[in-house]
C-alpha cells in the first residue's frame, strides 16, 4: 500500500519585494548547476518532537516564508544572459502531508520523500524555493522533510533560518542579516567592486604560480558502463586523534591540517610539486552576513607547495593559503569566470583547477579538548577506521571533491572522484592517503616527499 498524500495551502505575506540581478553567490550556484546538471538541492529530514502537529508545521512554513525574502524568490528568465531574482511580497505555497500506510516504517517513508525532494529539480521560474512535508503515522506526526533551492540559500543560510525560529510566535523582531535585494545593490557599489577586484588580483597571482604549457595530457580511464563519479566514504578515529596531536604541536587548527593532507595526497597522485585546491568560503565573517538567509558561499583558491620539508611545514603553507583564500573568496562571479578562462589558456594541459574541499563541520572543530593524544592511542585507534564505496553519480563538480562532515570522535569525509580521469583504485588510494599522511605525521614529523 502506498503512502497517502494530501496538501495544506499556506498563504503568506512578507515585507519587501522587487527585482534585482543575481547576487555573486546566487550566480555562482546558478552557473554551477547549469554546468554539472545537478539539482544541488539542500535540506534534510528531522524527527518530529513529541506533540508536533501538521498545523504547527504549516504555521512554521508560513512564518519562514514571510520572514525571509530569499524564500519568496523566483527567477525571471533573461534572453542571452543569467536570470533576474524576483522577490514577491505575498503568495501561497503548500505543505505536503504524507500518511504512512499501516505496518510501514515511517523512517523509510520519510527517506523516500527526502530522496524525491533531493533529486527533483526545482522550477525556479514557477516554484517557491522551499519544499516541506509532514509525515504522519496513525495520525501522529513523525518527521518533517525540508528541501531548499540552492541558488537562493546555502547551508549557512539554512542555519540562519533555524536560529531565527526563536522569533516565531513572538512580537515582531527585525530580520537580521542582509537581504538578497539589498545585497545585489551593495555589490554594485564602489566598496564591493574594489573588494572583487582585489580578490581577482589574488586569484590571478595564484593561478600564475601553476605550470604553463607545454605539458602532456594525462590518460583518461573510463568505464562507460558505470556512472562517471564515485564516492569514497571514510571515518577515522585515528585521524581525529592525529589531528589533535598535530594541532597541539603546531598551534594550527584542524581545517588547515586536513587541507594539507588533501594537498599532499593530490600531489602524490598526480606526481606534482604543488596542489591547487578550491575551498568553499562561507563569507559569513563579513559584516552583516552572519545571519543572512541567502546564498553567499563562493570559492577561494589555494596553491600549496608540498616539496621539501616536513608535514608540519606543509601545514604552515596550507594555513597561509587558506587565510588568503578566505579573504579573497568574495568577488563578481562573471568577472571571475573571465579571469579563469583567460589565464587557463596559458596553463599546462594537465593542470587541474577542479579539485575542491568543503569543510562542513559545525560541532567537531575543537582541537583543544584535553591533552594531546599519545602515539599509542593513535596507533590503537587505527583498526577502527572504515573505508567504503558510497554513491555513484553521472555528474559532479570536479575531478576530486572532498566533503568533511561532523562525526563524533572521528574525522569523517567523503571523497568524490572522476573515473574518466583516474581509475577507481587511484581514487580510493587518494582517500586512504589522507588518513595515512596525518597519522604518520602525528607519530613522527616526517618529510612528505
């Protein structure tokens, strides 16, 4: 028996409306989605608290739509160019109500809804950028499923939506953080233009550090019977202990340590002297951005030399590169694309600019919890590491893409690899090397080459 679905119509009316160009972050995701063909929908499932009801969930949907301009945004097509963003003052949406059949598993039904939301493209010109469902079993709500259109909101923007829920049912409170229409206007002002130009000069300096022609292209292994992009999922308690030990020794936070490990693993795989890595920059440290509900993330660029010296020295270089990348990860997307295309024509054929790192952690970044682990503790934890193949997709963002996730008492990361560029064994080796590099460096400040 299939789940029964019904809908509750939710009307909303909020402050602010108008038409503007896409912001830099919106344009970045728009172009990435067009290039890769991925939905890039973001969201998930939460188990309903005791006493939660469909009616309260509908009220929550109305509240967030009314509070946040980004969630009242649709796009307007422009012939020959990127679309415009259109914020509406009022409208109506709907809450999907899914009733679990008798004997069925509510968790499984909620997951089916999540997958459907995740894999179904939004219609940005005719659909609101929020999908929400309430899952019920025996008349009792068990789950809420929410999915957002990534062009108008990023992961940190979703966090801002959640934090803002404290104002639901309370007297009116001003919305914190810059709104998308205002941000689009700000990005045309001289201060933002100067910031963009400064960022692009930095990008060009880093790009010019990479080898120029001539170079021989690498072979492109491919198995046409399989999806092109494969995921390797790794969870390593030993790596978490090793990162803490290296952080205590070097005074550097875990992010640059993991970036350094990725750089060394990439350089070993490609037999290169340096690794070029694009890191996701949230831009939430900029004034007015911390609580903004919108799409602000862009990419910063790191070129990390891995020759000569110890891993600790590579960590120091990764730290410096990351600081530069974060500082210069805010720029006019169209101008950035022109720059990369222009400089890229001079680079060697085997220089790959499509290796990425996205540190998604929120709760497991504290390296100062207790004394530094001993070598014996690190070695003892090594057998508990797990490495498995995950999802296979026909399209993804680049040759290699590492996502670092919150995992208690471990470093958890997923590495996506392009099997048209590298065979699966090489992709798995790159993922495993990240752990090996960090653990060996924690036990002994060895040379990386």
